[in-house]
C-alpha cells in the first residue's frame, strides 16, 4: 500500500485536524456507550427498589451523555467534513500543479475520457481517504482501549475475553473482507474509466454515430459496461452485508462469553449483579465502532487504486523543464532552427531530420508539404511542447530552452486547426487572450476575423466546445483571440482549414496586413492548401522531415519540383481567376 503512504505524506499539514476529528468521533461513540451504561444501571438498580438517591448518578449520566452525544456528534461531523474538504482541496491543487507541466506531450497517450476520470472520479474517490479509511480504525482503537480499561477495573479476565472478540472484529473480519474483495476496486476503476471514455466519445461523435446508424451498437456497449459495474457493486454490497452480520455474531459471542465468565463471580458475590447488565450493555455498544471497518477495507483498496492511477501520471517526467533562472524575452522576433531533429515517442521514423530554418523578424513564411511531413512538429517545438532530439531553436539569438515556457508561449500567437472554446460567453472566450481588453477591442478583433455578426452579441453563450457556433465561426474566434494577443510571432497551423474560400481569402489578407504593420510580426503559416502563396516572402516545402525546396512562389513554380506538382494537383479544377490569384 505504498500509494496510501504517499497520499498520507501529501496530507501531513492536516494531521492535527485528522487527530481532532478522530478524538471527537471517539468521544461521540463514548457518549453513546455512556448513555447505554447509565440507562442499564438505572434499570437494573431500579428493579431492586433502592432509595431514590442511589439512582441519581445514573440519572445524571443519562442527562449528561444524552446531551453530549448530540453535541459531540455534530462537532465531530463538522470537524471530519472540514478535514475531508481540506484534504480534497489540497489533492486537487497538487494534481493539477503536477499535471499542468506534462501537457501536452506526456498526456498524449491518455484518452480524454480516461483523463477526465482520473481528474474527477479518482480525486473524488480520495475524498473518502480520511472519513472512511483513516478515521474508523482510529476510533475503533480508542473505543476498544476505553472498554479494556472499564472491564479491567472489574476483572482482567473480562478485558482478555473482550480483547479476543475485538481483535477478531478489527483484524480477522477486515482481512477476510479484503481477501474476498481483492481486485474489485481496480476492476471497478477500469470499468468507470471505460464508461467515461465511451460516454465522452459518444457525446462528441453523436453526429457520426447517427449518420452511420451505429448509435444503438454504441449504447449497447455502454449498457454492457454498466451491467458489469452493477455486478461488482452487488458483490461489494454482499461482502459488506456479510461482514456486518459476522460483526453482530461476534458481538453476541462476546456477550455469551462474558456471561459465562460473569456468572460464577456474581454467584459468589465478587461482582454486584447490577453491574452485570452494565458490562453486557457496554460490550454490545462498543461494537458500534467496528461496524465501519469492512467499508474501510473496501475504500482502502479503492483509494490505493485511485492513488496508483494518479501517481502513474504525476510521476511522469515533463517533456520540457523551465530554466532555474530564465532570461528575458529578446526584443527581436527572428527565429532560427539549427539542424533540428525530432522523433515522437514509440515511432521509428523521425518527424524532423537535421532541419535548418531561419525566419527573419517581420518575415512572412509559408510551410507546406504533404501530410506527415513534419509541418505541425515545427510549431510544437517552437512552443516548447517538446524538446528537439538534436539541434537548437533560438528566438532573437536566445535559445528557447533559456526562456520561461509561459513567457515564450505568451509571445507566440497560435491558431491551430482544432479550436477549443469553453462553455462560456463569447466575451469570456475572447478575454482568455487579453484579460484587460475593452469591448471595443473585442469587437474590432471579431470584425477583423470576419465575425462582425458576433460583435453585437458578446454575451451570447458559445456552448460546450463552441457547439452554438459553426466550425468556421469557431475557427474565426480563435483567429480573433490571436489578434487580441498581439504577439510578435504568429503561427497559423491549418488555421483556415474549416473556412470557405472567400472567408479564407479575407481572413488571410487581414492577417497578412496586420503582420505587416509596424512593428512587423514574424508569421509562420503551416498549410496544405496552396492559396495566395504569392503574398508570402518565402515558401518552405517540407517532406519526410526535411526541407526539399525553398523560395518564392514564382521561383518554386519555375523549378517544376514538389511544390509545382502540389500546386498543379490542387488547382487543376480551379477557375482561371483563382489560379491567377494563387
């Protein structure tokens, strides 16, 4: 259970809170035991018709413990829930702080649904770490100690008898529960992760499932997973119910054993018969502290499984690390790739192979090539999502590994093919790029991006993933965010792929004009659509991770090489006017 030990190290600041809650839990159960003892004393004593004064201690005990039980129970719940929420808050912050540096490189091997299950479901599972795993054994230990002392004051034999049954309830039954329940938590976690993944895939791909008439098949797979989960839940409930029944059986066994030991001592007058009822009731009440232990065993395995899944991510080494003493971002926005090579994990062919590329400040470059040529890898390396296997990348003469990654990314405005919009208003989605932007600046950016219709409805809800907007509108929203960022370097990675030809032409002209204004911005446009190529200062043709051709549109067309071939294939059926513009 090394995962549990590691989790306990994380919550060390709350050890005193945990101890306080455990003591309050003990005091609450102790009050219940005291109430039962006082009641048993009054009933047994009253049967002998004693003077009223002899019943006063019992009456006072009933009042005291009756009032204390409710108050202590409330305070214990307050303290335990406060402790739980403090632990949960710390774990959430710890996990996010650990995962954020891993994105996106080290998280690519996880499906989005699996990540969601770890971030939400597994963290929520750890909510029970204190209340269901740590607190019950501590409370049971304290209650057992109290009863040992109480019964030992009558006879050490009573304590030894009780010790045997308490040990069986505290150790034997939980071990049996753990044995019967082994592997269930891991299987349950795997099932829930699978359901989360499939549910998310179903929601995001609902249109495709409906189009190909596969929705019923997909729902059937989800129902099968749910049926397996219900079977596991029934198994856990059966084990827990059996444990509680066995705990009751042990309680009755303890009562029988104590009656057998008590009878001779009551007969010879060693112990007052009134106290026999007190002892028996005390023993029965003490087993209340042992009832949560089977649940604790099940939650122990569930917490260990959740911890293992979280540590599996947290223990990964970031693909990039921030420098200890980062340098200031250079004034120049020139970019230089010097003999850069890079291979993605678990792939044989390199994405880039000894590639050298220089982009002068204010220069507008188009990077083209077939799919898999390494175009998007250039953007990922420039943003330091990955580190080059070989070679170096500099901006303004400074190696980017000497710059703070967050500072670097704030100076590079990027628009990729897949735009993420939050389930918030259009205004809030735009303010992510520039939190202090005024409404006028937001409207201006929208108009530049071809979204003038949205300028008057900034408070409209964009929908989850921007579902209330069309694909083209979502892409233009990303372009508007890039314009608001006003970064000295602009990277467009298939940014106009979801736009129609006229909108694409309008947006590109706006971006080219913006990057030409003083101070000029360095522009890298990664695309497979060869449109308006004559507007770029230089075109870089990439294939198999290396530069095959480089030059202006006219120069490359005269070479009649790969670029000319790609251009001819794309414009074979285009109208003459469009070919001339291109």
